[in-house]
């Protein structure tokens, strides 16, 4: 099911930055050289509603006793403002990899 309010929210932040871009001033990832290159080659278009994601993973120890680590696979939506993108409800956790010491043989 689609949510028009989410679609509007995801579109507004990067488009606002793109429209007010000033060369040499970095406010967020959208002002960086990679995004600038992708816009000029038409691989990224905020008018079209393209989304930007950051993939993250890191080992996490789940319990204080013993050793049980996992590696969560997380996507962060760069179309949200920095004040919102790292909130729990906005993170996309799409998998978990058990640590090497936790694999069953």
C-alpha cells in the first residue's frame, strides 16, 4: 500500500537542498560531488522522486555474559532530514548475520 504523505516527505527534503544548492557548501550528502555527478549524468533526479539509501552493518554483542554477536544489515533513508533518518521507526533492518562464533556446525 502506498502512502502519499511518505512519498511527499521523501521527495521534499533532497529537492529543497537541490533547489537551494550553493557550490562549495556541504549541508548534507545531497550537496556532495557524487550526487552532483549523478544529477548531471541524469542517473539521479529529485524531480522524479529518486531515493537515496545508506547501507550499514556492524557487529553487535547481544548479551553481557558470554559472546554472542550478530551483524544487523541496515538501510538508512537519506531522503529524510538528518534529525529523522536515524530514528528507530525510519531504519530499515532487512537481515541479521550471526557472528562467526555463533554458527552451528
